C-alpha cells in the first residue's frame, strides 16, 4: 500500500486485522488515565514502523520529529482514522 506523508509517497506493508487490534490496544495505553503516556506512544510508533516494514534506511535523511510524523500518518491510515483538520476560521 502507498501513503503520502511529509511530501513523499511511502510504500508500506498492509496491516492485518490482528496487527490493527494490537495497535488499537497499544494506543489505549497511551491515553489510559486521560494523560498522554509518552513511553506508550513511542511503543505504538515503533510497532507501526515494524508492521510497515520501514527501517533506518528509510529515514536516514530525516530528523526524529519528521520520522514520528510519518509513523503517525501510517498509524492513522492503518486504523482508518482521519486526521482532524484545523478550522481555517473562514
């Protein structure tokens, strides 16, 4: 499957039902007590990268924040979540 993130098209592996369920479970841990658990958040991103088949070579020219943004976009795609668009105020 192909997704677009950070002005680039990324070829990633499809996500199975079992993998989506695992991502959903891991994501619940991120917000379990109403506060973001940073450690759990990065567990989700690492799992997403593994499922997607992406590694160090794919991100070699990127800063860590950019890597996180790509992995977050893939996560949203895998779970079928549309990112919230900010109101332009117009």
